[in-house]
């Protein structure tokens, strides 16, 4: 029988893992953070990123970020062909500096959030979100 | 106020006490050939709260044989730690005598011979007797079901879980959490849960569309027992839409969500909970990590990975209790709760030796009532086995070797794949294989056996992906199953490598040639999580194969070379 892409998906394997970029082609997480901070060091404190450890659906992954006191938060998907996801900016009237959205991930990769604080300092956090074939739970 | 140091001493004292008076005795009693129900149930009631834990019953209402794993490897921090110790090393760690009932119940060695001596295990009518005995000691004990209850048998499939609902309701549980239940489909799950006479809990069961908690599955329930306020928080299997077909329950989202677990613990403490119990279907290593990240949990009743441990594992001030699977064990945990906190515990993992424990007559009749409409189909003998058929083990088991052989023969395939699930009882050499036995290791709502072509590269990708679900060093990235079982192909696995580098030397067994990444191979398998999978049901494929063979025998499988253990 012939084997179409549609059937591949129906066999027990989302082809997502196959489509994952080889690691060497991905910009490193630290390079991506440096690209936003302009090379300035970023604190690991003061920013929280909520994302699933393993995506239920790589096409729509819920993520949330919170950084009290931030004027802007940039979110990146390090392994996507275009890593930029969103930049949230917060005016002085913002009640809280947090945001949530859903993003599409091409494969297992780091999701990164970088907050720019009012004093010009940065805080950054990243979390690996795995995109998997699955299908063998006990 | 008790300090952490004092707490540990209290805990260890309780463990040692139980170790001396309860568990250690079985070996001696067995040597004297007088294992009795009283010995199994003997327990000096302790403290002021009693928890009874059953989990991962997989619809096994009747006594069965169940061989524990020979290979159950841990990686990273879990390497060489419980529950990743098996066989003689496991017996030595707990002071279990060779040839004793505990040897038979908890380890794999000499399984067929010891099964002849000690007989079958489990049976919900025996479980009922144990629960009733504990309730006689402590009438307000909490009975908590860790899930994987409404799945795994012929009758469960044909009644869409109703047989198990009826029998479990007769045991009168106080709360339950979930995993395979959702493979009944969300509509059926909702229908059952709406009428459940006990709490259906899951702090991590969310509405998928809005990513917010559901009304049907509250996060916790508060109980008051003997003047003590007990919070039970539910934690369903985190990776249901990934490990099982998400299209069957698209309205729900899960995940570990340990930040919310912390919020729930804080919330119930604020409401006056003196002891916090998590009824979990995380799997043991995930529970260990969660206990290290979430503070304020006293007891985790752990399910999913089917481990049976005769003592709880302590992580900081949280005890983690593992109660086995398939109805083979009941855990009793007595807690001393004073001044708003847990001061100590006493625990016993009670093996359900079916020939030793008297069945509860009422529940036995109820079980037979569920089976009566199907009894002819259930008991039809399809063939016989010359070999011990078992499933558990990280890489292969003889049941899956037989299933893979059936797939290759009946579906004319080069390679067969069988999912690395951990449920399914064992068959002894010389035993008849009935239709019920085949369903006990294959029954599911997505059991169609596909036949397709895959490139060598794609087969490799599948193996790497599943291996990472098992051997990722971070337990939060593990899904709790075993490795996909492969028929017709061998491979080498280095469990300590990262994803993409673990699997090598893929070899087609019938030619002895290496798998060519670019070439297509005919692959037969079952339990695809994808919608629209076509093919005959796996239980029909296996039944046809066994019927043709008459008597089956499975040669030892040496086709997976494991390194890094």
C-alpha cells in the first residue's frame, strides 16, 4: 500500500517529531535572550513562565507569563522557524504585568520569556516544552 | 511543635515497628505453611485516621496471576532507587525471605513455581473482605481509588465500564481520580461521574477550550473523621491526551500543574485541613518530584506506574505509598494527626492472596451478576500456553511477544508494534487461554490493528520518542508506560543518552540485515492514538492466531540489547 502523509499521522505517530528542527540549526536559548537584552545580563528572578512540560497539541500550546514591575515582556519559541512569538508592553496604568496566549511549536524546544523592568534591567526564564508522538501510556 | 528531625524519627520508628511485627512475619509463617487471613490483616490500629488505597485495578474483578517486572530501570536521580529495584535486590532491601509469600507477591523470580504454591491474587470480593476488616477496626476509614478502574476486561468493554462502577460502588469509596476512564469517551465519563455516589477529583482536569477548572471534577474534598479534618486532593494522569487518544475526550486538558497543586494545598490548609492527602495518578517518579516541589502534602497515594512497595518512600515530610495494580494489593495507612499536622504513620501493603482471604459473599454475587450475561464468551477456551505469559518489564514481555507474533503472522508484516502498557495479568505454563484472558491484555476502546508501511527512519523516530517518555532524566517529561514492544526487529538502547541518541543497531530479524532508513517496511500494530485507524480488533487477531496454533509457546526474547543500566 502507498503511504501518504495523512496515513502517517493516523498510524501512531504525529509527524511533528519528524518535523522538529535539528538542534544545530536552532539558535541557542542564551543567544536568543542576549538578542533581546542587547547582551545585558538577565536575572532569573522576578519572572514566571507557565507552560506544559509536554504539549497536548503542539499546534496550540497555552503559555502564561508574569513579571511584576515589567514594562515589556518578550516571548520567544526558540525552535520555531521564526522564534518571535509576542511582545507585551505594559503602561504605567497596568494593574498587573502578566499575559497569556497560545502558541504553535514546531517540535520539542525551549519557550523563553524576557522581561524588561522599569529600571532598564532584565529578567529571563525558559522552559522546555516537549512535543511528542505519545501513545503508550500505562 | 515537632521538628522535621523529630518527624523523621517518629516516621522511622513507625516503619520499623511495622517491619518487625507485620511484614517480616510472612516469610516465617509461610515456612510453617500457615499463612492465614488473620496474618495478612493483622495490624495494630494506630493514630486517629486510616486511609485505604486501591489503584490501577484495570477491571480485574476475579482473581488472577500477576508477575511483577524483572526490568524496571530508573534514570537520573531515580537510578537504583525504589521502585527501580527488582528481584533478589528488592527482597534484600526489605528483608524478604526467598520462597516466601512476599517473594511471590512482590518479585518476579520463580514465578510459575511459586504461583503453584501460593495461587492466584486479587479479586474484588477478597478486596471487599479486607476493606470490611479495616473498617471494623476503624469504621470511618477513607477508601480512595487511584483510577484505571473502569478499563481492562471483556465485561468492562461491553458494559462501557458499568460492571466496575457497580462493583466499586458496593465497596463504597470516598473519592477517586482518573486515567483510562477517559478512553470511554467524554460523554460516557460524564454520564457515569454525574451519578457517582462519591467524589470525582482532579485538580489538573481542566476545560481544554478555556484552560480553566471544570465543575464536574473538583480539585479536592474535605472530610471530617474522628474530629480530624482531612483534605483529599485529586491528581489525574497528566498526559492523557498524549498517551491516549485525545480525540475521545477533546473537552479536557490535563498536565501536571504543580503550581496549582501548591495553591490547592495552601487553600485546604487555610480551610483548616490538618492532614493533606493527594490521590494521584502521576506515576511514582513524578510523585517523588512533585513532593519535592510542593510543600504541605502529608501523604501521596501513588498510582499509574503499577509499583508495589512494602514501605512508603519519604520525600522531605511527604510519604509516598505505592499499592500495585490489577487488584493484587490494598494499602492501609494509619496516621497520627495531632495539633494540626501528621506526627507519624503506620503502613501495610496487604497482598490479596485469593486462596487465603475469604471472598465477601455479597460482592462475589454482584461480580457474578455482572459476568452472567457474558459467561459463555468469557470462558471459551481458545488454546493453551506452554510458556509463562506476562507483560511487565521495560522492554518486552512474553504476552507482547505472542501478540507481536500474532500481528506478524495474521497481518503479514515485517515488523510488529505493541504498546508498552503495564496492565494485563499473567498466564502460567500449562494453563488454558480463554477469551477473557486475551481481552485482559488487549481490551481498549481503540484496539484496531493497523497495517501500514513505515520507513526505517520513521520507525527509529518512534522508538526514540517512546524511549524518551520512559528514560527522560526529568520525571515530569515521563509518561509512565514501558517501551513500545517490537516484534520482528531488534535494536540496541543506551538509556542514559538524550532523545535521538538512545537507539541504534536496528535489525530486521528475519534477514539479519540492518534497517535501512530510506526503505519501507510493512508494520502491523495496535492502539494507535489517532482517529480513523482501520483494521480488525487486536483481540480478534490474537484469538485467531492462538486458535490456529492450539498450543502456544514463546521463546526467550533477546532482541533488545540494553546498555547503561
